[in-house]
C-alpha cells in the first residue's frame, strides 16, 4: 500500500444488513451470458427524478435514519451505563442519516436491500445505499474482495436492483472503481467500465433509483479531463450524477469547486453529491500522522455538514454521510481496530469536535 502511494479504502462487510464501514479512499497526489435486466417500473411506480426547479432529483426528500445503527446502539448502551454526557455527544452521529453499504456478504443481496428500503419506505424516508462488490474491488488492499467474476457481478447487481422493488433509494455505485480506471490499478479496465455501465443501466431501469457514480476525491485524480473521460466510459450519461469524497476528509468547499470542474468537463450537466461525514476539520497535512497514513483514522478530525438535500449550491444535489463516522479505516497504528470495525472512542472524538 505505502509503496504505491495511494489512499486506500478499508472495509469489512459481514453482517446481513451491511451498514457503512469504509475507510479513507483514493490516492493523494500531493505526497458467460448475463442474466436478463430488471424490468422497468410499472405505471404508478415512484419516479427516479422528482421534479424540482434546479433539476435536483433529491429536492425536498427527507433522508432515512437507521434507529438500529452502530451509533444509536452505542448511545443506548452508554445511557444505560450512566455515561449520559458521552451519549448526548454521540447522538450527533446517531440522529443523522447514514448510508448502508451492501457487498457480497453471506445474506442474499436482494434480502439486504429489501430490508433497508422497506424500513425507509414505511416511514416515508429516502435511504442511501452503496453498491460495493465490483471484481478486484480495491486492487488487493484493505478492501480486497468483490465478486469473483463479471458474470457473478452482473447477477449480483440485478439482485440488488430487484431488492428495491420499485421503491425509492439513492444508490452510490462502486466507490473507487472509476478512479481506478484512471490510475491503472484495474487489471481489466474495459471489463470494469462495462460492468459499471451495466450497473447504472440496471439500477436506473428500476424507475426508482437515483444513481451516482463514485468519482474519487479532489486529492486523487486531479486531472478533471481524464476523470471525465473515465466517467463517460463508466456510464455517467445514464446516471443522475457522481459522488465525491467518499470516506475522505477533503473540505466541502474544495469538493464543491472540484465537482463543478468535473461537471464542466462533462458538459456542465451532471450534478453531484459530497460525503461530508468526516470533513469538518479538513484533511491532515502531509502524508503521515503519528506513524500512519493520513487517510487512516487521523486524529483531530470532526464531523462535517449534516446530511441534507438542500445544499444551496447549484449542481450539488446533497451532502451525505456515506462513510459511517466511527468505523475504523484499518489497523494502521498499534491498537487500532480492523477495517470496518465500529470504534466508539473514535466516533466520540469526531462528535466531540462538532457542535
């Protein structure tokens, strides 16, 4: 990892409903026949693009808060133990909508998606899901894994879409996958691009999914023209837009500026969303801190702007908490938990630095 100079994501997904458990991502340049596609939504299904004056498909939608998330469970535990002040602070995470990550775990993907979307729909809320199972997911680093073959992935993404059952959801498609088309990590770039295009098409065919292709972060692929070309290869024309800063710490302002430049390189049409879960204090300067890479559990960070579908910024559809604040990025220093492990002390530190 260190010898290749990349910021890598750390992720472990093993539960039936895989809540967000992903680490910092990306690169820091400063230091057989496929199954049939899912049928389109029937008449009366939920439209994927609700009307809004600025073309934001998420405008006016309330996001889903999982009452069984890690932070909510921790708040209840600490309250019962008399740690009321810590519980009050951690509620800054527990009370926010956070994305659910869905991978190739042991529980059928259709069941996992159905469970989350069903709970959200029951309360009239919009869930945020992350599809994260592309073959050679992060090129053998912390989040090594993904589907074993292209055929397996095509089947998996169709099962994912079937789990939506024409109910509304935001879907972030394959963190890191597009940026890896640019940095040369993917062994078979053409296959990966084809799988991403297929994923976008299958999800949009549900008639209810609002789809954003992940596009890395401003510190990874800095050449916006190259990134735009990769997004085109990956099917951005069929998506609702792209996502930035997933699991990273880059400031909101820098992401807005970068996102607009990427959008301009794509003709000025695509909108985007920003992961603001941990960017309240920005990234750590330099390449390392306290003996570990700066993307991995850096100390002194803070929660970023709360999730909202009303950002007040043209082309920015939402600020989302795609990373679950408090999940470890990996065992990068002595005593740190494995990637994807809920880490109450780190979560509390993030929340305590946020008002």
